[in-house]
C-alpha cells in the first residue's frame, strides 16, 4: 500500500495552470543547477585528462628512451671502416665481368659468404674485428656480388637477419628476385638463390631438409633401405640439418628449362660417407623433378652449386663427376665401400671452375671445397681467375679487409 500511494502522487495530470512566475522560477533554477553540474563534470574530466596525459607522456618517454644505461665494452669501439672501392681483388676479378651476358649465355656465381654466427669463436682471431663485423662484411659482399653482373647467384651461410634486413631489398632494387630458406628450417642461416628477373621466369622452387625427407618420401626408399643397415651411420645422418634448394627456371625467349640446385653439405672431416649419401639424395630428387616437369620438346639442363665440403680426391667429387664411386681417397668401410646402386647416376657433370687450389682459405684449412657442377652438353666460356695465394695470405688468411668471407666466390660463364 505505501508503494501504491507513493506512485499516485506522480501519476495524475495537473489540471490547474501555473502562473508565469511559478513556471519560470523552477526553469531558471534547473538551468543554474545544470550549469553547475556541467562545470563540475568538466572540472573532473580536466583533472582525469591531465592525469592521463601525464601518464601517457611518461609511458611514451620511458618506452622510447628508456633509462640511461652505461656499459664498458670489452673491445675497442671504433667507427665502421669504409668499404674498399678499389681493392686489388675487386678490380682484378671484375675486369672480366664488365658486361651482362645475353642469349643462351648465363653467368653463375656460387659463394659461401660466412654466417655471422660462425665468427664468434677464436677461429678468425687473426682478422681485425672491424673487418670481421657483419656490418662491414655485408657491404663488401653485396658490392662484390653485384659487380659480377651475374644471372644466377647461389649463396650459402646467409644470415636470416641480414637477408631480410639488407640483402633482400638490395637484390630486388638491382633487378633480381631472391629466395631464402633457413638450414633445416630452424638454424638462422641458410641457402639463398638469386636470379635475374629480366632473363628468367620461375616455374618452381622447393626446399627440402634431407634428414626429414629420407624416411617419409617414397622417392628415397632405396636410400632409406640402404642406410638402415648401418645403425651408427643412420643416427649421424638423421641428426643433420643439411638442406637442398632447387629452383626451376625458364630462360626468356628460348625453350630452355634450367634446374639450379644449391646446397651446403655436412662439414665434419671424417664424415665423407654422410656427404656421399646427401649427394645421392640430392641427385635422386633432381632426377624425379626432371621426370615431372619435362615435356616433349623441352630442353632441361641442371646446374648443381654449393659448398660440398669435399676435396677433388674425395668420393663425393668422384661420384658427381664420374657417375659412380671409384678411385677416391677416403675410408668408406662403414658403408661397405659405397658399392650400392644408389651411388650411380648419368647426369654427366663436370666442374665448371675446375679444381682450383683454394676456394676456402683459413689459417687452419686451405683447399678446394666449393663447386659449380654443369652437364657436359653445356659449354664454359669463361671462368673468373682466382687470386694468387700471396694475396690471400697477406693478412694470414681469410677473411680480411678485401675478402669478406673465408671462401672465395666461384664465377663462371656458361652457354646452354
């Protein structure tokens, strides 16, 4: 009941009209009240806005500048040296590559550029730190490679960060299309392939991790059945992140299809048998790719580049150039001398740059490990000469001010 009577006070309509005075006074009162409330609300909002702005400014300042920190470097802090523009090495080799090639002639480069992650130990202690820094070396590498005016570039040990932050855009801005994959999909360095977009059309590009594919891909069934027989070999092989990057291109205005393979084989000196199986897998993959893409009338050629970590006397080199494993200077007893059928092929490869005395030159190792393998129906029209040893040894070994990697670039002109 009380609730009901309280409601009845407000529900009836007023029947007696108010006088003007009574009608105006409440209106003025309400207006004044609203103005006061509005002023109060504005004051509160201003206070909150001021506080919010203060915190926002403080947050932005702290986020962008952070606290002042001082640290003492363990090394001498120096400015980045200028990139050498007229070094003996640069001018000597690049006098052979003043012009771009045309027609069915192509220039190809294979280059292990030395990843930053492998320069942290004492292996290159003979190299001045300012010349060993990636900030310096990447500039020399890029200038060197671009001055070769190549059509195809295969690179190994390319840093993930340097590729995305530096090399990728520079190659694009100079008329190339670059491709990059991390080694094993997890290590922050890997393989890069760069091609001239004005000369080639990309038909296909694939990157495989050999140890990942061996057991699951049926095209490697024979190799898997072979390696299963040798427990220790299998375990060592399956631990490796060795990758293969294969790009299929069509040369503009021709019917030529070119398959370019790029790899960096396992490094250990006593693991020739592992490298041999890795090459057998690579050739098996390329062979299957040819069967899949080749059509009537197509001319398919294969170029196989990389750091093979194998000297010319090894089973890997003999296998690639002879089509079978024979006359090698290694002990392959752990895989019964590699006499299985998986170590045979008919690609008719030869080394476009021959077997130079050095492609890798450090104080601990000096020898030929890098190659550009071409098929015998191709003609090599020019190979860039390699610097003499006295120049490589001028600062003990590589890298140094003029040579940005511990490897030398291989450069060859080939006619399809």
